[in-house]
């Protein structure tokens, strides 16, 4: 059996994709970073034995989050050009002596298992193969002042994607030769392979395998990914905790000084408990008590962000996303208003959401009932969850 490796090139600074602070491969597309989607696409294909990511040195922290949980090689640091970065990946793979290597850009997160399989199949014939699309638009060349020079014969043109697949040793040799001869201007590995005298075959690319370059690409694909999550669920959750002696309460993920504390088995964060139940409700997946029994001593004094994170992970595991969290807190004291935005930020951070998707509201109960008598705090939560349509 041929040993198959993949180099995932994620070493770009991605300034064209809008936000200068986070390179595009670390920006989310439909709730997941582009790089994580790309790594998952390759990790899911059993025939790919080794995955070698290439990143920028300064992106180490972003990388660790994006790659968490995947059984892949530690990243190597890329160079100043794409060609340098690919070569760094190939040199790192040399110790593993793969037979075949696929080179793929992290900016193409929609690569399918079928396309990866075609790349592997096609390389066997010639030692080098690249995915290509026919050109359906008319293509013209232009002169220096932007006037049409001529109309090109589109039947002879192809749009080239990645993954590009190669016999490993010849491609490594070609990269080394190019570096030795001071050639650093190849924009893809096929161009370098052609220069080195390799014959490059083509296989059918995929229109959906687009390269994300511009901010509008992000928005279009965010919208596309979200629209596929059309099983929309609303869950609600209610929780109550009683006051007892103490000098602060934990609520909505933050600590508020108060002349009493909330009593309970965990940290008694009534807000996060209601939100956890709302998410589990939307999933029809039990409740906080069934997943974290109060009888289990390991949850004594537990920080409730663990419960909320657990529920969020259940949504992610179903391929879904949280569209909105809405929490209402009912108490006479303490005053919640001054802490509202801190709670929203804390909840958003725990749930991995934009703060614009988290609402916190508060009301008294006009001195009526147990909340009105100051005996405890009640919290009501609603979660809107989008799951993949069936
Ligand atoms: Mg509770």
C-alpha cells in the first residue's frame, strides 16, 4: 500500500480577507475556522496516512485551537513565499518517506472526500496530477490601458485548484532544485513540477472547492453554511437557587459582591444552569441533572461554565450552531443592570459566540413570591439552536 501524506499550507498572512489582525485561515466559516474545516476534511479520509500542517511562527496559539483533537504531525514553520512553505512541509515529511503527497491550501475548506480520493487515484498514473475546472465564462486578455487585446480560446483553458498530488520524492527533488537555482516564483506546485520536467495530468475539480480570498467570500459561505442548518430548535430552561449566608454570588458567569450567597451543590450559577437546560432542551438531550447528577461528589462547588460548555459541545457534536441565547434573571437584589454586559461577555466567551448573540435581561417580581421576598433568584433562558436538516 502506498503511504500517502498531505501538506496543508496555512502560512499566509491573509491580508486580502478583510481583517488584518487574524489571518483568513483562522477565521470562522459557518462556526468553524477555515483551517479546522480543512484539517477535518483530510483527517476524515482514511487513506491519508500523515498530515503535515505549515503555519507562520506567530500563529502558534491560533493553530493549537484550530487543530485540537486531530491526530496530525506538529506544524512546521513556513517561509516568506508559498513555495518556501510547501518546501518546509516536504522537508519535514522526508523523515516519514511517503510515496505520495497531496499539497492543499488551507484557504480551500470545502474540499470533499471524493476530490481527495480522485487526487490520490490520479497521481498513480503520471506521478503528478492537479484538479481542474473548465472555463465557462468568456476570457479576454487586456492591454496596458485596460482595453481588450483579444478573446482567448476558453476550450484550451482550465482553472486549477488544490489538492495537487505528486509522487513524493520527485516533487521534493524539484523543490530542492528550484531553491538551489534561486527560483522562488512558482505560484503552485504544478508549475514547479512542469519546470522540473514532470508531466502533469489533470482530474476533475469541484466548483464548490473555492479558495476563500475576499471578505464577501466569507459572508457568502457563512450564509450558505448557516442556511443548511435548517432544523431550527427553541429550548427553554428554568432554574432557582436559594439565598444563604455569604458575601457574593456567581451568576451569568461572573462574581457579584452581595450580602448573601446562592446555595447549591455547584457554584449555584442560576443563570448558566438555566442556559444549559435551554440548550439541552433544544437538542431534546436530557437536562443538567441527568448529565451532572447532584449525587455525584465531583460536581460539588464546580464552576458552572463546565455545564454550559458541555451543552455547547453537544450542539457542536450534532453539527449545529447556537443562533441565540436569551437569559432573564428575576430578583429584587442585587441589581443586575450594571453587570449585564459583563455577563453577556462571559456567557459569549464560554459558549464561543459573538456577544451579539447573547441577551441578558433582569426584572424584579414586584416583591411578590419567593423572589419578591428575597429568598432566592430565579432564571429563565431560551436557546435557539440550528441543526443540519435531515
Ligand atoms: Mg441549578
